[in-house]
């Protein structure tokens, strides 16, 4: 009788142990299924994010193509300047001819009379007095002549102390517009009556001698 009782107790214990293992296996299975569902959800979100990123990237490319703009990214701590192929083409170069490019080398392309105005525009943006940096200046073309450029951009990141760390922006060729503007001023200067021009704020920026 005792032997049978011991055997029965042992069998019961083994059954309970097996049931426990089965319960643990079932829980592990449920956890694995939950993990798979979460991974599937994350994968779907990632695919959606990648699709949105591709769409945004294509939209930006279309805008840049439409405006015929060159792009630039300036890393201020070391002066490293990353530019697009179109940026280089605006001044007659290939991208390879200008690499590696730095802020110092870029400034060597800018007309000496325009460089102070560029620095002032950049500092105004750095100091928070302008939401964006914008400036018109001349750059030396590879062929030797000067090309008028409209540059615009903004600070993209700052260091912990608030110092600007990086900037991004565009260059657009406005040479034909500036030439036409100069020709118009020459015509106005020769008119037999007094003529002046004002900007959007009402400030006069040109008057002939009449």
C-alpha cells in the first residue's frame, strides 16, 4: 500500500510539473506572439515613415530643380562646407573640382566689396534679429567674370551654449536680374525728369540727378 501511495504521489507530482511546464510554454508562446505583433507594427510604421521620407525627399528635389538652386550645408566648428553639383555649376566648376570645400575657400570666391555685407547678414541671423539669412553678392566664375548670387539659409543646430553649429541653405543665380536692374537704372539716370525708386518699406534706394 505504501509503495502504491508513493508511486501515486510521484506520478501526481510529475503530472503537476508537466502541467506547469505546459502553462509556461503557453505563456512563452503568447509572449512570442505579442512580440511578433509588436514587431509587425513597428515594421509597418517604419515602412510608412520610409515612404513619407522618400516622398519628402522627392518633393524637395523637385523644388530645387524647379528653382534651379544649388544647396549648401555649413558645419561651423571646422568650417566644412558640403555643396551640391548645381552649386558648383553656378560658378563654372564641377563638384569634384571644388572638393574639399571650406568656408574660408568659399569666401575667396566672393567679391571683396560684398563680403562684409555677407558677414553682417549671417551675424544678424545668428543674433536672432532675422529669422533667416539672406544676401545678394557676387562670386567669381571659373571663366573670370562675376556672377550675382542670391543666398539664403538658416541655422539648423546649435551647441549646448547656444552657439550655431550648422547652417543649410541655397544659392540661386540672379545675374540676369541684376544686369537688367543695372540697365534700368542707367536708363532712369538719363531721363530728363526726376525719378526715384523705393522698396517695399517705402525707403528710397535710387534717384537720378534731376
